[in-house]
C-alpha cells in the first residue's frame, strides 16, 4: 500500500500527463490513476471532468487504461453513497465500451469491469454483454479460459492484467456466447480453451427447476452436440470432456422433457464411441488409449447415474450394433457378482 505522499505524487504526474500530446504518456498517466483509485478513490474523483474529456481520445491504450480507472473506482464500496459521481463513471465506462472497435480494449474491458457487475450490473450489463459478444472466438475463448494473470504490454510499457471474468458472469450467458462463437467460426472441433470454459460454467448444477434456464442449456447442448461427443476421440480433450458431458447430461431432471431430448442425442454418442474403438476410415488405427479409457468412463458413469441413463445408453449401443464397440466397453467392466 502506497503512502499518502506517494499517492499525491502520482496525482501530480497524472494531472501533468493527461493533457500531453503523446498518447503513450497519456496512457501512462491513466495507469498511475488506476493505482490511486484502488487505494484512495476519493483522490481521483475531482478529476472526473478531465477523464470524461478523454472518452473520445481514440488511442486504444488510452481507452483501455480509462476503462481500468473506471473499474477501479466502481469496485470501491466507499463510493456507493456518491451516486451522482458513480453514474458519471458508469456512463464513461459505457461510452468507451461502445465507441472502441479495438479487440484489446474489449478484452481489457470485459476483464476489469466484470467484478463491478454485481454492484453496477443494472447500468453496465447491456453494454458489457455487447462488448463481450463483439469479441471474436479466439479472443473470447482466451479471455474466458485465462486461469492466471495474463498481461498486455502497451506502447507506454504499462502492464494491463487480464483475468478471466467467467466467475462474475451468468454461466448460461458464457455457454451461449461460446456456442455462438464456435458456430460463427465454423470450427469443426473443440479446443482446450473451449473445454476449460465448459468445465467452469458446469462446475455446479444449474437451476433445474427454472424452465427458461433448462431450455437455454438444452439449446446450447444441441448446438454443440457433435463437438462435445467427437471430443472423446481427441486425446488432449478426452478426460475433461467426460466431466463436461456427464455433468451436463445429468443436471437435467431425469424425467424432464429436456432430459428426453438430451438422451435422444445418445445416437451421436454411439457414433463417437465407434470413432474411438472401431473407426471406419482407418480400422487399423483406433484412437489412443486415453480416449478409449475416457469413453469407457463416460459410459460407466452414465450407466451408474440411474435407470433412465442406463436404458438410453443400452438403446443407443443396440442401434449401433457394433460388436467391437460392445466388446471394448465391456473390457474394463468389473466381473459380475458371484463370477
């Protein structure tokens, strides 16, 4: 924690730098205000008019640092009673998010503003979601899957951290956006970042009693149906996709219409099992052992999750009617009692 004298020095240099002709110096000045706002936000509030004048600066790093200043201010509980000033900061953040076309600014914005949504979501959410959805698939997946501090180094040599906002956002919103990005990019296969995101948003069961929530999760599942099942044949994804699939399938109430629709996709599961154990395109080169074990584990988990799931698995396997797949799935099965 910096001393008051040092914070005052930061304010002095920041005030000097904000009006400088050099965009890099303006960005550096704002980066100092981030530090001040995090520790003594009231020192920054008298500078709001100067900050507002920078909303149309145009330089990506200035916009990014401006969003970081806004986020640092909005995160402070001390400012909650000062609603008029908070509204000014919120409007500034919204204007910068709307105006910027820079992917870097959007990435920093969705990262740094996420912790503010709990307190200020009513005012920020619409523009925040628009910025989130404006990210391309690569940027969206990278930001969401970041599980440690990732930094962007600007021209001013200031480090701007990017931390995943995934835990501050509604899980269904993240899943829907991910599915849309994958569809728009016409990706044939999932990648590690996609599976990591799905693991995180499915870490706890969704509200199975809420019809809209269940319908939303079902729609995402059906949109990604082929992707998640085929991932069983990818040795880098196989283990984690088992957890994703088992959670997703069993979170729906077993007797619900949504569960019925999900269980109907087991025909696709069966085809993926064939891809793992008995691929038609190259029968002499089946998937790696890690994929075989993962596929077996998924089938075992589903069979053990209840009669509804077990019956659906057996039906899909019977319709597939592939002796090699059936043999493989029984290869690791424990011996029957009394055998």
